[in-house]
């Protein structure tokens, strides 16, 4: 295989893998966020992690394809290399995802608190007595439409 064929094969695989990833993103859209995101990371690792096929030629291939073909046809011993590469890339990607979540979580809490303060719906922990003590204005008596001070319910 010449260099152009190698690059053409990789580009075709990357386009197909992007299509598979987009389908997976669509399929997991309904899930709970903290289940959906790690599954998406794992599928991205499965689709986009390369492994070396021939160390002499420095040729790479998708690790999942090498593992599947070697297991199916029992032709080589690259299964263990592909499995170790997949494990290494998966652990690295999940560690990066956990760092991302650890940074995102306090930022989201801060952002929600800021949005609640701006909208005036902040969670006020004061008691009713404290709120009434701060209120200097006397409440206005309720007046009905016809000017009466007391409103009686209508009985039909």
C-alpha cells in the first residue's frame, strides 16, 4: 500500500467513525447527563484510538478493527496490543473527563447561584418574623372593587 492509499483509507475511516459518533450522540441524548457523557467518551475512544500494526513500517490502524479482525480470523497476535492500547486510551480519556467534571461542577454551582441572585429568586433562609421585622411599610388593607374593606365569598 502506497502512502496515498494509506491516507485515503484513514480519511474514509475517520469520516465513517464521525458518522458513527454522531449516531451515538443522537442515541444517548435522552440519558441522564452523568451516564451519557462517560458513554460518549468511551465510544469516542473506541472509534478513534489507533494501534500500531507493523512496527517496522510504522503503520497504524484503528485498534477496534485490529482486535475484531484478529479475533475473527485468528491471523495474528495484535489483539493484546490493541486491547492494551484501548485500555490505556480509555483510562486516559476517563481521567481527563473526571478532571473536566471536577472543574465544571463548582463553576455550574456558581453560575446557578449568580443567575438566582439576578432573577431575585434566591433561596432566602430568613424566617417570616425576620422578614416582617425588616418590612417598615404597613400592609395596605385589601379593598374590593366597590370600595368595601371586607370581601365575602359569593354563594350561589
